[in-house]
C-alpha cells in the first residue's frame, strides 16, 4: 500500500531519508549461491555517487555498504538480504530557510499535502539519495543476469539540454568512451563543450534536463508477461519511479507516431531482425533483440535562482535553494536507470523460470 517495495519475486524494499542516520534496503527472493562481497558494490555506487566531479552535487558520502543478513561466506543464502549505508555528510542547516516553504517543482508541497508532515532536511524520502539503494540491490541483479545469461545492462547520456551526441544514425555506442568521462557521454570530443556548459549553468544558479538511454543486451526471448505484466509496462513504471523522470520511451517510442507500419515493423530474417524499432519487446515479451529504453529527466528543482512560492501561512514568498545540488540530475541517473532495468529483468526472468522453465529453447530462434 505504501509502495516502498518493488518486484514480485525479486522484491526490493528501500528505506531511509537523505539526512537521516542511514539508508538501506531489504531484498527478498534473491536466488541462493550468488557470490557477493561488500566490495562488489563499490563500482556502481561510485558511478552514481555525488562529489566525484565538479559537475555533480558536492556532498561527499562514503557510500560503504554493510551487509547485515542473507549472505554467508560471501554467498547469498536465499534469505532476506539487508544492506545498509550510513549517511555521513548531510548538512541540514542548508535547508533552514526552506522549513516553512516549498521549493517550486519539488515534492515538498505534495508530501506536505499527502502526509500533513514532512522531513524537510534535504529532499527527505524524495531525495535522489534513496536511489543509492536501488543501485546497490541491482549490483546483485546485474551479477546474476550476467553470470546466468550473459545479459549486460548499460546506459549513457543521450542528451543534455539541447546538446546531443555527435553520432551518425545507428552508430554503435562505445561504452569504454561512456565510462571514461564524468558525463557518461558517448562522444569524447564533445566532453570539453559539456564541461563549459555545466560550469556556466552552475554559475548562473540554474539547472537543465537530460535524456538517458539504456541498452540491455543478450536478453533471451520470452521474458515478460501478458497482459498486465508486460515487460515494457514494468520498465516504464520502474523508470518513472526514478526521481525527476518525466518521460519514458521504449524502442522508437514517440517517434513511432510518425512512422509507417512498413517502416516501424522489424522484419524477421533468418540471419537476424532487420531493425529494432520495437526496442526488443513484442507483445510485452522479449524478442531476443537488445532491450532499448530511454528516459527524460526534468531540470533539478533545487536551484539558486530565486522563485516564487508560498509559506505555511499561505503568504507569497521568494525561495532560493541552498545545498549542494546537481546542475543536471540526468548525469547521475545513468547507473540508476541501468539499475531499474536490471531489477525489472531479474524479476521477469525469475517469473519466466517459475512458469515456463520447462519450455526450453523453441525453434526457430532468430540470432
Ligand atoms: C539531493 C540533494 C543533495 C544531493 C542529493 C540529492 O543533497 P543534500 O540534501 O545534502 O543537499 O547531494 O544526492 C545525494 C546525496 C545522493 O547520494 O544522491 C536531492 O534533493 O535530491
């Protein structure tokens, strides 16, 4: 009912607030026998973390995972896995001026309307800090998907403001380049331009939106359920649950509107599909092609530029957000989007195995 849990068989429940003592998650339903140690979380958590470059929030959190249960001698046991990360660098006084008002564009006002009480320190439960635990849970999901099926879930920044990657249509993304710069940007030559762009934005006290593309490769055909458990429906819900996401596309997405059927359909050839407008999903079930999902993220609402709001007495006031905010939340959203895709995929894979595990490989299978 309160919707802090996610997934049917691989169920992740997160808890905690940005300025509370800790954030954490409980994963229930994890397959036993997956090798996992605290250091396995470091890579993805560091990709998502604040303070790694001057282009993101300057809050410095260690983001060290404590495994409290569900792992014995570095292997998952099948029992609930509890993970904890302590908050060590919250600076709640930055929020003193916001105690009795609401940031425009932020969840401050709607949390207040819903609960009649809110934790005003940082974004509270609505803070992007919560996404840390999604990324931590997905480290285990990604590992299982990779080891069992060779599935890889990787993302990149596909637009920031009005800047797009300088790539020709259909170009293959080089993920080594993506991982080599602070923006998860697929074209190295454009990175200096992005640096100037974000520096200028920060100086101006403003923020900007972004688009993130995620590709899941080597996904076997057959994952996803008709009709209310369609893979694309669950991906859309999972991706929409990420802070600041305002749009989700699967495959050709909204571009499908202007396509003809003859163009959109992905022809089946004995040596492979001719295109992938469907984003690897037909009828809510994977086709064996790459699963392609994209998200649109709004500009960060906590900005230095003053804006109008009301206070608790209903009077007109001017607000300015102090704090250590991201000029573009989309940059750090890359590992978060990958995490949500991985969590949906492991859940669907386990559900497929439960119902159709005896079906085996069905012929013909298109490469
Ligand atoms: C966030 C505001 C900033 C970010 C935070 C997300 O924190 P603070 O409340 O301390 O100013 O640093 O991100 C994280 C701490 C994180 O780990 O992602 C917000 O309002 O969403």
